[in-house]
């Protein structure tokens, strides 16, 4: 679902979504809802990191925070 929403909203040229739940043993939300997203999209051109993250959060909408406990984002424009 994460991959689908990011693809529809941001038309990335590269997209990796990795479930990192196994890395979060011992704290709130243990074992689920922890992800890393690497996104390369023309939608990020001319935007600063905060603006890029906001675009990602907008795309995920109601998945934050109900389906996603934590999300690490690496958002770049093509050529960066």
C-alpha cells in the first residue's frame, strides 16, 4: 500500500520501500510499522528536505500514524 500511494502521488523514477520492523525490538510499535523509503522523483526538484517529506506524508495520508509507526525517508530529485 505504501508503494502504491507513493507511486500514484509522486511518479518516482526509483522507489525502494523496506520493512525495518525487525530493527525496533524493545520499544513502542515493536516489530511492525517501521519503514525506510528511498524515493527519487521529479516532484522533489527545487524543494528542500522538509517540503519533500511533506509531499511523502501527504501521499501516505491516513496511513500516518495508524498503519505506519515510523518512517525514514531519503527523498531526492533525479540527478542528485
